[in-house]
């Protein structure tokens, strides 16, 4: 049996060749890459060449004849992450590895979340000759994480408002009960007929206030207890017309003009009572807080923004000083204008209803110019 001994140069050459071929030809590498959904990339400075391995091409959905280059590398990152990616690549070319979660783009410009790592490639003289890295498609996991974070924030926000609501209602109920008890005690010891009539009148007022508080409590409980299974396909215009019919007298008396455009998004799956409540509260608020020098004009429209359905309700009323009242706008029993028939319950309920279905409501307003509510469903 003969045995040939390799010389040192031949051994290094074979080893180098083996290491070069292994990542793209080794079964285990391909298997791990597919299992983890991770793709590799390499940039060589001296050769001015860029490489994507098969799994990277699969993730990015590049055509078979696509040739990667450093010049087009940033095309695979969303606009909001391009600058960060460029900084990371530059730092890596100077010797600093990176590890980040970024939003990337496939070849067809579809966005996805990715976990990306990169490190410098060193040459024989310890100089940096390129950079290489791996990125992993984590879109499903990241979207679940973001959804969970949003849900947690919504729950915290709702719990905070509901705690505030419970505190206010319990305070009001105690106050009504105390006034009722005190008035009844006074009635027992009053002989004067005039004073007796005044106390009886007070009893009626206390009773009305108590009934109003209980009604508010019932509205909140009803809104929170609504089943999410009650969602149906709703036509925006049909719901609006039904709402306007219920407040037609209010609209006529104030000469309110209402314009609507639902051509971009005519329908949505939603809970009917929630949508009616949203329209009713925002429209009646716009009328109640109208400017004394002009008739109310309300514009309502639906549209898409970032693939989500949005609803805008804009008025030309008194407006709200958001710097002063912005943090309290959706709290219970908060009113910001004097002399108006409002108790501050509508926006509290509206925000809770919207957030219960994973939506959000934002407001823009200028004093004496008007207010715009934007709902993202």
C-alpha cells in the first residue's frame, strides 16, 4: 500500500478549496439554512464582487439571472432602514460587526422583518478584504410580537381609563347617596311647607343625577361586553344615513352641512352598534361644539393607509387646545367648552370601542378652526 505525503503548500491549497466549496455544496449547510430560513451574503472589496447564497436568493425572491452588487445592496432595505443599514455596512468594513433587526424588501418590494448579522472578512495580513453575513426571515414572529405589544398598550390604556371611570362613578354614587340620605333626614324635621317643597325638588334632582350616572355605567358595561363575534360586513354610507336620520332634527335646527365620500372603501367588517356609536358621537360633538360665527360643516370619508382602513371625520367648529387638554381628551366626564350640553362620556366610549377591535383614534385640532378625528381600523 502506497502513501503519498502532501507538501505544505498543497495541503493549504486543498484546505482553502474545501472551505470555499463547503458552504454551497455541503448538505448540512443547506439543511440548516432552510430550517432556520437564513440566507448568506458576501462582499469582496478587491474583486468588487457580491454574492448571495441560494437560501438568500429564495428569501429575497430574486430572478435566476439577478447579479448582486454593492451598488444595489440597499435596494433590499425599506426606506426607514436604509440609513441604518448603510451605517452598519460602513462600520463593518472598518472592523465592527453588527447584529440588528431590520425591515427588508424582497425583489418585488414586499416588506418583511429580518434578523441580520455581519462581520468583517480578514485577509492574510489581517487587513479587511470584505464583509459577510447572514439574514433570517422573522416576519411572522416579529409581526406577532408587534401585535402583542400593541395589544398590551391598548389593554393598559383601557384599564387606566376604566379605573378612572370606576373611581369617578363610585365617587358620584357615594355623593348621590349621601345627598339623598341628608335630604331625607332634613325632610323628617321640616315643618315649613315651602322648605319641604324645596327639599322634594332636590330629591327629584338627585334622582335624575343618580339615574344619569347609572345610565353611563350601563353604557360602558354594554360597550365592554359586546362580543367580537358580532362583526358583520357594513356599508359605511348605510350606517351614516341611519345615524343622520336619528339626529335629523338636530341637524336641521343647526343648519349643519354634512359631506361624505366612501368611494375608496365602501365597506368594512365591524360591529354595527360600534360603528353607529362612532358616527353618532363624532357628529353630535361636531354640532355641539360648532363655531358661533358659522354653520357647522362636517366632512367624512374612508380610505386606505398602509393597507389599513381609515375613517376621517372633520369639522369647522371651535377646535380644542390640544397642548392644554390633549391628555384628557378621551377621559370620562371631560369637557373643554362652557355652555354646551355635554357630559364627556361619548369620546370615552368611542375610544374603548375602537381599541377593543385593535384600532386607534387620533385627533388634530386648532382653536377656532376645527377638529379632525382619524380612526384606523
